[in-house]
């Protein structure tokens, strides 16, 4: 998240603090608006990513065979390896389900075997309702700085500029240790 946010800030990173903060506020305001409008076009309970994922899982599930136990657990054979699935706890020994919140192919065959709904086993984080909730907080519109309340304090000014000896530094990012100027890694 930090990396993505930092990449967005690239164009204003060298601006004065108020300009910088205002840019972020306006960016987030627009982003929330775009996300809210964008999601209105989505049909169904889950976000499109899940539908795409389930299509992939559907393909993998063809290579699975299962063996149920009365404990409510299943043994699933998949491409020569065996996994243990527990539908009640929403776990599989491949760990994919616990880590991602999306049922793995092993779990999917078990869900189908029980004639249950696949989407009921997808984590709530992937639902449209959760997505809408994430962007429901509005950033209020506000007038420009000319209309801001005067508080009678001394205006903050930039520190006095002092010319340093030598050639001025070029605006370049600091390279990592061992990184060449062309972006290649040294041995
Ligand atoms: Zn699994």
C-alpha cells in the first residue's frame, strides 16, 4: 500500500506542505467518488476478481478426487499430492484458503460434493458490500485557501535559502548499494 501511494505522490512530492496536503485531499476525494461510481456497474455479490478466480479453480478442480470422512473432513487427491480439507473450519492443508480467504481447488470439490454454494465460502472481504463500505466515507469539498479563516498567526515561510559551495546536486533518487546507473544489479 505504501509503495502504491508513494508512486502516486511522485508528481507533488517536492511541493510546499500546504499544496502537498491539499493535493492528497483532492486526490482521495476524487478516488472515493470514482470507486463509488465504478462499483455501481458491478452485478452480483462478489467483486469481478473472484469470478475470474473461480473460473481458474473450476479448471483445476477437474484434477481432484475426494474421499470424505464422517468427521466432516475430506482427503483430496490433486495432481499426485494429497490435501486435507475441513469445510467447517474453512481450512485446507495447502494453506491457500486460510491465507487468501478464497477456497482452493481442493475445497471447491468438497463444497460441490456437499451441494453447497461456492460463494458462501468466499471471505467477506471480497464482497461488493465490503468494497462499498471501504469507500463510503466522503471527503468533504472545501473552498480555496483565499477563503480560509484568518487566525492572526505569523505566516509560515520557507527557511532562508543558502547557496552551498560546489555544483548543485541533480534531482536524482538515491541508488541502492550495488545498483548500477542503468538500473542493473551488480554481482
Ligand atoms: Zn487446498
